[in-house]
């Protein structure tokens, strides 16, 4: 066992009157009765010093058989020349001694400004001794009072030394000479106290390591390997805005036609989409009354821009749906009418691509004043009642989310009869809906309403095999592109509904919800829950949810000890059972090794070392 001491700083040659060699460390090693070693063995040979030129290295024996290694560096320039060696030595020190001469302020400031910051960074509960060496000049008796101010000149005061010791949490010593009392009893007593503390700590750590190595002699406990990584599910990107934009381009389920002031057809659109983003269109299509809106600017914009023509003999009226023809709206403003197709495309794309809209309008209207006028009318159409127009800075608004999330959204019309043109009958109750949204968001419903099916001409459509709550959650996704199932069971029902109508993104959302819910359950809850995980697996396979079924198999294997105790575990097929047994965690080998280890621990051959 050894003790490593690092000494830093220059105590100077302040004792020229003494014939003994100067130097605090050298004097202690030569005088202490606890340190053994002749004069030639204290200072290493030149070859040893060359290997580590930064420090002067001393070696001796203390307390009989303890190796004492001291590295002394009196000059900062030498210390700083080999930073790697210096840092390693300080980091491995058991005791640090900082020394300076009280009559040499340069040595003190060198310690304070250079060594101390280095020690602070490397210090890790290592004891530090600060030794102020020498008798202050021009002073008959040395004063050790912390309040003394008589030595503020060229000498280093006691107050300065004590303050430095407080910064490091160090022990402060004043050594007025290097005689037997100050070296052997005063400095030596403190240093040997810290040496004993370091030996006790090292002995304690050695005993702990030995006890740890001897505690499991014979059979060692088995190492539990990590479970296999679960499959990662990737969510499908949203195509909500693209679906609504395609609805405008395909002109399906059109229920409103816009005409120019000279009664030429300009564009076709859908009331439900227009009302979802604008109170002007809500007022125009009688979804809301002026009393509901209570905003004169919106009412004025509606009156100035649009008028409804209900004349059955209107020229150019569509003959495709004589029973329920689209509503004809005349645009009073000729410039606005010429740009209406671009404005509708802007609205159906999410009503946030302002720069593209301005560019499209400039291509049709050469006059900048006309362009600004049309843009201002679009802003008035998208205005929120009772608020100032927040869309003045188009470039700032360009970075925001689509307007569906900020203004009146399609969720306002979910399960409400306003503008509804289809009614679903589910479990004896009715759910109103809008064909345009259903066709845009669901390919199965698009084929159902536009093909040669009974639903294409019927207003009341029965729905079988789905509960009303599940179907409403399905419609909520179609209208808002989001859903939040109440639990795993409802998420599975919604997944089945999504598979029935071939809405793949909703299936992925339900899969992720189920996986997230199961992963967040602690083991105790998994063991006590009533949910049949095997039944969940079989439903996922039956409804072609391959990602979820694969994940559930890994989940059962990872929690083998829980699910293998449940009766539904026997319902797994031979192929599924084989997969679970192959990937089970913990493995059969680990459980066998654990049983052998427990048997060994409780056998008579293995007894408690303490008791």
C-alpha cells in the first residue's frame, strides 16, 4: 500500500541563517521519526528525474511498510510545461501540500493565481494543507491574529493565507522556522493525521472489493440478457389538405356554382368546405344569421360580394341533378370573379399559402391596385368575427398551420344537420354527415356514392357491424384528421372500422395508440387486467393489421411470465406458440441457471459470511 503526496509552490530560501538544507518537504522527510530511508534514497537518481521532469520525486517508507511517494514542484513554468503529467499527478494525489514564503508575495500570488484554479478543477475530497513558511521581516514577534493589518506591505498577511484556505476548505499552518517543533510536531502531526486517514480509506475500499469478490465464490448468479427490441411502427403522413384539394379538382358532390356578373359559370365548390373556413359563406348559405355573427364588416362583405340566384330558368344551369340542383351564387365583383378559381384552390389547400395566391392573382390582374383590392377581400372573407384582421402580414402567416386549426373547422359540422346531405342509421339512431367530406377522405365511400350503388341515390344509409360511438370516432377522423380513442378496446373497434372502409392512416393511428397504451402499463397492471391479449392478436391478424399482430407477438414473448399464466395463452396457434417460446424473455436457460443458483444459495454449503 502506498501514499501519494503532491507539493506545490515555492517556500523560498528564507532560512539562510540555518545551516540545514532548505525545503519543507526535504526537511520533513529527513527529520520525521515515522519516515525511514537514508539520504541517498530520498532523492531519486537523475535517470528517474528525467522520466518525469516536472516534479522532483522523493520515495521513502512510512509507518514501517507503507510506501511514501512525494512529488514536489516549486515553479509554475515547469508545472505548466507538461500539463498532461501535472494533471494526472494531481488527480492521483492522496494529500496536496501548498507552500509559499510569507516574505515573498510573488510566490504567494503564483500559488493563488496559477496552482489554486488547477487544484479546484481536479479536487475530489482530497485533504489540502496550506503552509505559510517563514517569519515576517520587520516584525519582532509574529502575529497570527486574523485581524492583524501590520504586515500589509511586502509580506503575505495571515488574513490572506486564511482566506485562501477557506476557498479550498484546506488546513492553514504558519511555520516560522524549519526546526524540529514546526517540522516534526506541527507540520508533521497534521500531515501524518491525513496520511492515517488516507490509509484507513484505502484499507476500507480494499476490504469492500475483497468482500465482493469472495461473496460469490463457487456458482455465480446468472446474467439476465436484455429482451429483444420490439418492432418499430412508422406513422403514415397526413394527406388531409391534399384530399380536400383533390375534391375541388375532381368536382364531385358539388352543391354550389359561382357565376360572374355576366352570368358565366366561374367555378364549382362545396358549401361544407367554404363554411368551415369563412363566416361570410356561413352567412351566405344561411348556416348562421347576422344576429349570430354580430360583425358588421362580415355582413357588409357578404352583401357586397355575393348574391344567390334561385331562378329555375337561370341560363347555364346544370341539368345533371334536376332533383337537387347546385345553389347558384353570382359574384358581384368582376375582378374577384376572374380570380375566384385561384382563391378557391387557396382555400381548399388550407388557406395559408398567401404568396402563391398573390402570384396567381398578379398573373390575371395587371393593375397592382386591383390585386391589392382582391387580396383584401380574401382577408375579409377569412376574418374571425369580433376580431381585427390578423391576416395583414401574409408572409408571417405563411409559416402558420392551415386555417382549419385556427378558424371555424370542419369539426363544427360533425354529427350536425347543418348542410348535411346524407344520414347514417346506426343501432336505431341517426348520424347526419356530408357527402363531400366523406368522398374526399375515404375511397370506399367515394366509390359508394359515385357508383351504381343504392347509396348513391339514397339519403338514409344503414350501417351494420359498427357501434355508434365507433362510427362517430371514424367520422371525427374524416372531418378533423385526428382521433382519440377512450381505450384499447375502442381503438381496436375503430381499427376494424378503418379496415372496413380502407382508411390506412387511421389504422396506423389505432395501432400506435394500442401499442402506446400497452407499453405504458406496469407489470402488475398487465397481470391483473381483463383485456384478452390473445384475442387482440387474433383480431389484428384477421383484419390485416400485420404491424400490430407482429408487435403483439413480441409483446407476449417479452412478458412471457405474465401471459403464460393466463388461460387465453392456450389459445395461441402452434405457429404463434413456437414464435413466443423462441423469443421468450427471460429465456428458459436463464430460468434454469437461476433455479440452480437459488438451490446453491439455500444449501448447507453456502452460509452467510456475517452471521
